[in-house]
C-alpha cells in the first residue's frame, strides 16, 4: 500500500510542475526573455489576461527599475500581441493617457504581431510607468483569454507578447514572454493532498 501512495504523490507533483495553457478566464504570462544583456536575468515582469464579460483586460506589471520606453518608430511598439480570431479589435480604457492603440507591426527581435499599443514616451527616456492596464474588445466579443494568446511570426525567437522598455541605467530594448507562469491545477493539488493525508494515516496506525 505504501508504494501506491508514494506513486500517487509522485504523479501529483509531476502534474503540478507541468505548465498549463490558459483554459479558464484568466492567465498570467512571464516576461522571461530578452537579448539585451544589460537587463540582467529575468523575470522582467508579467502580463495578465482576464476575461471580463466578453472583453479581455490586460494588466502589464514590469519589474522594479523597468518602464515602458518608446513611441512606434517602425520597428518597435510599447506592447504587441496576437489573436487567434483575426480581424479588427478595439484597444481602450488605458490606465495611462500616454498610451493608445497602434497598428500591426514588428517588435524586434520577436518578429511580427497583429496588434499593438503605442506610447508617447521618447526613446531612451524610460518615462513610462511600470504598470499598465487596458481592455480589448471586438464585434462578437471574446469567450476565452486564449483568443488573444498566439505566438508572433518571423521572430528570433517568437513570443506571445513583447514590451519595449528602458531600465534605470538608460538601457533600452524589448523583452518578451515565451510562456505562462506555471501554476498547479486543482486536480493536482487534490491528488497531492490525498496522498499526503493517506501517508499520515498509515504513519499513525503504525505508531
């Protein structure tokens, strides 16, 4: 019996550490990649998506000492993302008036994106805040956050989201998200709890 419960615990732990794609109405992605050595090791912040009614709210929280950087210069946007449905979207309800909806474009080195947010910050100033929220809507609405989670194309590498930032030292560049933050699912936690409780009961019986 002891071997069975040990196997249950090992299975639960394996499930708990496996990254899960968004299937609920919210998910948080880690900004965990850049080619700018001066930014140091990740994480550079997070991007959270929440389904609110039939719209999707983005919350971008950048790490301490990092702020949004640049207005669209042809190769960079303040923030870029893709969708699985295609077609036009409306980006609004910005928490900061320096930001506005942009057009499709690139965010080097992460390639091409379908949608963007632009900032009126001056390149290299780091004048932007380190947090931002906005809402994305479309005709027909959204039914899941997954509909605004899609890898870029033509990047080196591709990313789900990209943010143009500047740090306190004046270094500028783009950071991207290569995947969501891993969180244990309820089923995994239940299996783990059951296994631990069973082992506890066995230990008490032996005593």
